[in-house]
C-alpha cells in the first residue's frame, strides 16, 4: 500500500529538548516536504527536498532542520523546540515533473512544546 | 503575504445542492493548482488539480475552474453529499526555479442532510 508514514503521531516535549519527527514514503517519490498547520493560517511549508541531498527552505523554516540522506526518508529536526512550534505537522511526498502532481500526505504529528 | 487566499472560512450547503469553494491567488507564475480535502485527525488527500494553461478540469462530481485574468479558481461539487463535509485547501505549485507548494487557509464545508 502506497503511504507516507510519520512518527510519532503525538508528542509532548519541553522547551529546548531536541527532537526528531520521522517521515518515510514507499512510493519512490523524488519530492518530499514538511508543513505545519495552525488555526487561521492553513498549511505552511517548512522545508522541501527535490531529491537525495537536495533540500531547500519553504516559507517558515526558522527553528527547523531537515536531511535527505535516503530517498525514502525525510526527518524533521527541532534542535531547540520552543512553545511557538506547538503545531500539527504533516509530511508529504510526490513525483516531480508530472502534469497532475499530487502530494500524498502522512497522518500528521501533533507536537506540544511546554 | 498570503499568495493563496481562501476568503470564506466556512460554508454550509444542503445535501444535493452545489457547493462552490473559492480561491484567489496573487502570483501569476503558478504552474498548477490543486484542491485537497482534509478530515479531522487525518492528513490532506488530493482531490483534483488543474494546469495553469487550462480553464476547467472535471472529475466526477468535482470540477475546478480557473480564471487566470482574475487570478481566481473555484471548486464545484455537484451534487453535494454529507461525506463531503471536510476542510478544503486550495494549493498552488510554483516550479520555475523552485518547487514550492503554497496553500490557502482552508474552507470548512458542511453538507447538511
């Protein structure tokens, strides 16, 4: 079954404690990205990657890091989380260069930073 | 600077009637536009897309219209069903020199039985 898997689904952490949210896809997609969803702001792109070792900033990259060492994995790293990073996070993947380019989303990770 | 705007946070429609969800954008360089549906506690799922060189795309009950001169697109759902109740996100894809998705803030559709 084609899917994007995020872990964990829920996470409560304390300010400053480094954390990683994992994302894995089994569709051999070149493109992967991270979003955060906040009330009234919709989905905002944090980082994206067009292929292995190729990453770029989205609209809200501050406070986040990513890596793309393998095609299937695209972890989101918060080196020093702060309460304003409390949000619902989604990972997505898609093919590049197709006319109808749809992104497949994971189920989300609800992060609370206290 | 919100490049993709959905000005209606919510919409209620009777079952069987047409639902029209609207989206406005500011960047004429967007190459594709997509609509996603999102149920609570789930990730968004792809619904329908349209290339910037087209003005209409249809898939079953769902039709997307693109008016480039007005920088406006709309999603029509006919007939609306209670299972269509969800949050709908409009998204634009920019591929020139980048590959960024820009999402709108979403419209919550409620289809009343």
